[in-house]
């Protein structure tokens, strides 16, 4: 049985963290030589055994923190015995997604449009190393807008004993629908729309999906709708909703009429009444523009509009 996919958020700017007693400590374990240079691999200290272990471990793969040849701190994902093809397949998927994302950004810039930056929503394959015929390691970095993986915090940690408001749900679910729309349009399902696979950057409103090992090529409409349904469920739970209660209403965040519309929107998708990520991505922003009207700004000498930035805030909450 697979362990729940989760990430230990490390604090501080050094590879060995820890002024605080509970801060995870990284220990250098090994290095891999690649075409781009040396990748130094770090494990997280198990305080009970005194030995380093993976940041994440499942039946098929392990994640470790890695210092890249360019000194960026990223991740190494390596297969467990017998699952080399899982990593090879994921490499191919991520490389295709990244190639299309980069081309889409270039086309947008050429047309004086704001690039969509789809590549900021998932890992970038920096290099693949096969030290022997039983191991495949891929080294993962990020879009330039992400400085380090320590910016990214799993949803279960963000909402542990807390909840967020619906203005925060707007950027979480809006961007999650955006990346699902992209992945589905390219011809894949994401494969792991679960709380521990959804990482957030709360300062600049980033959304990141870490694991694509279960992505499916040419999914059917039912599989794609199920991912949209799951995305809405994550948003509902993050906002404090339960199986029997709606998310709480925050009067300072939105009017009551907007709250009712937003909750009904989430509830509809959660019951499977959806035509897919593309339509819901459009619908969620049309709704948000009614609830939180846009303000104007200038980009590349052209006047555009966007909604006011909502600073991330969470509230104590007992489920």
C-alpha cells in the first residue's frame, strides 16, 4: 500500500536547517554525475533512528532534496526496485508538457499578450540519470518564478487546524482548473488530484502539482470530469466545508449573494455536474469578476484589467 504523498516543508535558507528543535535536518547522502554537472542528494534526518531518509516515499518512487549543478535546490525522484518504467514514462510526460508550455509562452509574448506560464504549475525535468539498469533518477527544478521548493507547501499543512476564505479558494481552484485545462488539452489526465499532491505558494498565489506518475494518456471525458470534481472537493474542504456543512461565510471577504453563488458553484461540480476543466475555468473567473470587480493596469504599454490582489490569510478551524 502506498503511503500518503506529502512533503516536509523545510525552513531557513541553508541546506542544514534548524534553529528550532522540530525543524527537519538535511544530510548529504550521495551525488550523481550528469551531463550538466554534479547533483548532491540530501536525505531528511529521522530523529528516532539517526539515519537520513527520503522526503517522500511511495510504493513506486522516492523524493530527495537535491542541490543542482547551478546551486538551485530542487528534487530528485528515483524509482523503487522494479519501477524504472514509471519514472521513464513520467519524464516523457513532463518533458512534453514543458515543451508545449514554453512554446505557448513564446507565442503569447510575440503577440504582446500576457504568457499563461503553464510551466509554473508542475516540475521541470532538468536531467535524467540512469546509474545502473535498475535505477532511473530524474532531477526536477521549477519555473523561474519559483526560487526554491521550500516556497511550496502541501494543502494538508496549509489547512491543518485551519481553513481559508473563498477569495483564497478563488486563486487555488482557478489555477488548478487552469493547469487541468492545459493538461487535458495536451492529451493527458493529471492522475493524482489529491490533497498531498497540491502544493501552494501563498505569497504570490502559486499552485503546483508535484507528482505526474499516474498521468493517463488520452483519458476519456469521464476521467477528465472526475479530476475537475476532485479539484472542487479540495477547494470545498480547504474553505472549511465538510460532508454535511457548507464553508463558513466571511462577511469582510464577499457579499452574501456572492457567497451563495460561489458555494453553489462548488457544490455543483462536486456532484459531478461539469462539462470539464475548460468550461469551469471560464466560469469561475466570470463569477469572480462579478463578486470582486476588476481594476485596470498597464502591461507592455497596454491597459488591462485584473481583480485586486487578496493577501493570503487562514482562520483557526476545527472540523
